[in-house]
């Protein structure tokens, strides 16, 4: 991978996270600006006519995914699922600062410390300089490992969702559901790269003319199906999760599977070997981001609670 592609991939992943969270802040600001007594009637229409809310919606829902996919594309099949989710977490800094402005409070010492840890964790990931090998997406052994990884994560998703359903205590129900949502986004984050890697062969028709392995087409279909279902499940169930658990607990717990799984993807799915320094940087970066997530989640909770 060229250095310019790596830099662009890292930059776009960070930008995507910042745009997503800045969009969320703008959406919340638009809601807050509407008096409570005026929200019951035509609330949706009022938001659609509000330029602040529309800007936030466009940034968080339309533009952010474009940059995230570009990040995955530039980082490549192996590094996309490995680095992009962690770098995306940079947006929590924007959310912490932006929500503080809306709430009118200063950032606390733990939040400032969390921002520092987030910056350090992202720097660790950015400078990890992980090596990539030549990957044939149609390789049967790789497909087998991708399938096993997907099945294992899906099993964890189903088990955690079932445990949440059976739980009698609301706080436990919310936390376990947050973990289930996290596993859904693990699959989403992983399958973006195979989708991008297969798009060229599918859209140019090479998979149908013998210019590319027909398995690439099935990988393309699998990626679309998995991305659609996991994102729908994740977004919908995360809202349910907030009914049972505070955002300052649910959000960082939701992030834990998403931050840890890329390490397994890099080493176990793509069978890469990293030098000791790179291994330390990626594990250290993920650890710092997870800790930071718990420290900054209080600000996320404050934003969610604004009415």
C-alpha cells in the first residue's frame, strides 16, 4: 500500500467520525431550539424545515458513510476493517465539545482526560504501520475464515440478544442489548471492505465474462445483505437499548466489541504478522480508545438527555 493511500484512509476515517458526531450535535441543537410546547404538533415537518437539523442529518446520515467507505477503500481489504472503526471513534471528541456548548457546561477533568486518551489512542493506530499482504478475495481459505468469523460474531449477536430478552432486570437488559448491537456493527464494519473490494469486478461485468472468479459476485451479494441487515438491526435496537440503560453506559459498552474485533480480523482472518512495535501500538491504541469511550460517554448521555 502506498503511503498516500494510507494517509488518506486514516484521514477519511477520522473525518467520517467527526462528521457523524458533529451532525448528531446539530440535530440535537435543532430539537432543543424548538420549544417543548411546540413539539407535539408537526414535529417532523418542523425539523425538515430547519436548516440546522437538515445540515446535521446530511452530515451524519449521507456524507459520513461516503467518507467511511472511502477510508475503507484507501486502507484496503485488510486494514479497512482493522483501523477504520477505531479511527472513527475520533468523533467522540467533537461530540464532547459540541454537546458541552449546547448544554452550556464546561468539560470536566475526566472528559478532558478522556479527550487526551482518545487523541493518543488514535495516534497509536495511525502510526501502527501495519503490514498488508497480497489478498485474493476469492481465495477459498480466506472465504472460509471470513465465513467462520461472520458465523462466530453472529452467534454472539444472537446469544446476547436472547440473554437481553430473558433478563428480568432492566439495567442488565440494556447493557447486554448494547453488546448485541456492538456485534451487529462488528459485522457491518468488517463487510464494508469486501463489498468495496468486489465492486469493480461486479460492476464491470468481469465476474460474468470469466475475467474474475464468480465467487467475487457471491461475496458482493453477501456483503450487501449483511450490511443492510446489521445496520438496520443495530440502529433500531440501539434506540431500544436506551430505554433500559443510560447512554453513558450503553455507548462505550457498545463500542467494546467494535474496537476489539479488528485485532482478530487482522491476525486471525487475514493471517497477518506484525512486528512487536506495531502490535503494541494497535493493542495500546484500542485500549486507550475504549477507556476514553467510557470517560466521554457521560457527555454523550448529557446530550441525549437534553429536551
